[in-house]
């Protein structure tokens, strides 16, 4: 049985992940931690969790806890991973994996030295709509893949960004998040494409603060190439007009295309030359991380492999650093 303790029970733990740790087969949530003690206690009481703490060390050293979920903003991921690894406990870390690639490599090394698994919350690798896309690509439904195009344009206050219960928006503070909304959202996109096509081996781009509404970049343009030879482009603008708002990714092949959203829907549109367009609709689990958490729990219980690891998560941070070359900041 995997007995979880959560460090940082904020918004993401309310529906997306926390209950999934309780519902997954072979898993239970027995302790939570938050630096504000009464908020940790409140979460524990509302979710039926037996223990709560206000210090991460106390939760990590609880002998009943044998796996740690780190759900803090990215600036805490590396240090808490090191602490959990030294205690000999497997680690599940929220995305993006860390603020930069160097921290990711440190996390991987810490867990390898301690011989404990390290997983990252790139849960799209286990969701039905994204598994359908992988099936279509692998079966060559659209022939040989040529390139992929990511378009993400949102207004100054993106509707697809979850609201934080913090007084300040940490997502646009590079010292906390690593970057702006690009790091928060493009990390999901680039990680999934790694799952689809293999590692990205070359990437470049530029990032600027066009509106200067906050500290981080708000507009990023990038190009990249996978080890399989597939090429990709991406545009991410978080100060666009509502009229130009879009969230769409398209994979182009020699026989057709696959178009889908990452954040604003769950449909997949398949177009094949000479055939009628097909649209696949999918219902998502209430607790969106549950399929990935089940894969992770199964691995920890000796029954399979989780598709999202520290090694793959670190690759995503490397790609973001190559693309997000900041100018005029």
C-alpha cells in the first residue's frame, strides 16, 4: 500500500490530485502539510485525512508516510525532493518540475542516489484524449508526421490559468515559477509532445515582455526538432486581444492532420485526405490526475510503469530554457 503525504495542500490538491491519491487502488492519503497550520488542518478535516503538519520535515519523517507528493510552487520542488529522497521515500512533483534545468538534474541525481523513484505531474500522458492522439500517430492514420504547430493566445488575465489562493500570482514571478505563463502552460504541451514523438534534440526561440504588465515574459516564439526528425513551432502570447484568442495544436502528416486543444476542451479532430472529417469526444475523470496517479501507484506496488518520470520532466525544462531566451526584460 502506498501511503501518501502531501507537502503544500493548495488549490491543485482540492480536486485535481488530492482526492485521486485517496481513490487510486493500492493508495491512501494519510498526512498533509502546509506552512499555515490552520489551513493544513482545514484541508485534513474536509478531506478526511488523519494527520496534518505545518513543517515539511515532520511530514517527511512520519514513519507511516512512505511516499511524498510535492504540490508547492516550483521554487520549493528541488529542496523538498532532496529531503524526501534522503528519507528514502518516492517523490511525486507538480509541474513544471522546477524553475530551471539545473534544479531538475539535481532532483534526478538526488533520487537516483537514494534509489527512489521520481515522478512528475504531467498527467496528460495518461488521459484518454491524449492517448487517442498517440494511437492515431502511432498507427500512421495521417501518414508520416511532418511537423506540429502550437498556438496559444490569451488575454492579460488568461481564463485557462487556475486561480491561486495566494495573495500574489506566483505564476508570473520567475524567481518562484522559473518564468511566466509559458512555463506554467507550455510545459504541459512540450512534455506531451515528448511523449508522442520522443525527446526534442534542438530548440530555440525568443521571449519578450510586450505589455510589461508583470515581471516575466508574456510573449514567446519557438521552433524545435525531435530526435525522430519531426519539427515543431509554437507561439505563446498572454497579452493578446480577445478577438485573436486561440488554444489549438495541430499535427500535420503526409495524409492529413490531427487538431486538438490542451486546456480548452477534450475533443480531437482527425482529417484524412479524401475522407470525411472525424471528431472524437472524451469525458475527463473528475479528478484529472487520477489516471496518472494510478499508473504511478501501480509501479510503486510492482505492477507496471508510470510514463512521466524525473528524467522526462527534466527534458521539458531544458526545452523551455532553449525556447524562452529572454530579450528586453
